[in-house]
C-alpha cells in the first residue's frame, strides 16, 4: 500500500495526503517545483514526488515538528527556519516518530517495515529560511513569511500569482499553542496582526496541513479576534487531550469539529501560557 496519494488542486498545485493524516503540497512552475513539508520521514516520499514531477525541486518546511520535517534528509535542498532547528533535533529519534505514528494509525504503525523510514539525521544541513524570501518557479512565485506562534520558527507560504496561502500549522481550526515550544497567545496575536497587515488582499484561499485542504479564508483575522477573546477570558474552554498533554479548546465545536458560531479559526491553549512572561 502506498503511503501517499495525490490530488490535483489547480494547474500548479497538488495536495499529497499521507496515510497518517498530513497534507503536503507540491507546487510546480514552468522551470522549477517546490515541495512544502516532508511528513514523518516514512514511505519513500522522494520517490513518490519524483513520480509527480521531473522539475528541479526545492523543499520548504513550514516548521520543525515530527510530522512535517522528518523526511527532509531524503532531499538535497531544504529550507527551514533556524529557530526550529533544536525542535527538529528533539523530534528526530525513532521513538518520537513511532509514538506519533501510533497515535495516528494505531497498531498499523508497527507493521511499517524499517526500510520504509528515513534514518534520523539530527545534523542535516538545512538552508536558512528567511522572512520575505521569494522562490521563482519560472512563470510564478512562492513567497515565504515568518509567522511564529505554533513554533518559534513557523513559516507560511504564499503562491503569489494564484493568491493561495499555505498556512501549515501556523493558523487553522485547531491551532496548537500548548506545547512547550509554542509562543504565548499574546505574542501569537501580535505576530498574526503584523502578518495580516502585510498580507491584506494578497490571498483569497487558505490551505492547511491537517484534516482538510481548504480552510476559511478569514482564518487569520478570526484567529486575531480569538486571541483577544482568550486574553479577556471570553472562551468556552472545552477540555482537549493530545498524546499525554491537557489543554483547552477555546471555542465549542460540533461533531464535525466546526465552531458552533460558524467561524473557522480555533485555538488549543494552556491557561498558564496566555500572556508574555
Ligand atoms: Zn506542528
């Protein structure tokens, strides 16, 4: 069974779905291609992507988490924020990757053969991803923007001419701000507000890394508002467990994980990590 399957979104963008639930994006121009994220370093991603494009490939990582960055060492040219380097190294060991896979696939995770894994490579030589970098794919551009919150080195990518924002885990319908590597809600709000001001009118679609390809186009604006609600205590605070961590989901959701007030953005946070220290 293939670990990945692909779905064409438009002329230049392909969503790649992994068996463990992550969504990667391949964006292909007339001259070059970029792959956004690399999943857990499992299932021979490089070979899979080579079946989709023969253009020279650059890999861009939204952040250093185990489910986004571990496939990087298979590729030659990978950009990541240096701010997530230590996090990447912490997530490299096989037990972290297997623990995550088990949380997604249950017992089936144990049946993946050892040769299907990219060996851990904590010293991998990443290229430095910087705010405002532009990748020219020939007939259009992908731009990189720093948006710290979920992690200190989180980046989002704008497919400029197509007005698509790929937000990774930086902003979605369950943005995780409860891990030790996350910024406070207050800092996240400041970063979102600065980002939104800079990006006004530049995108009209938002693509995500988990659960669904397309999120609400007002996701960033709603997340800014929601950070304000959290800081004022105007939240529903639904208990939320992930692996062995406990946190609060800010706004109540229905069985499809949609906010009851029909807004899209939602945040999982800790009460002791709302304000800047
Ligand atoms: Zn993440």
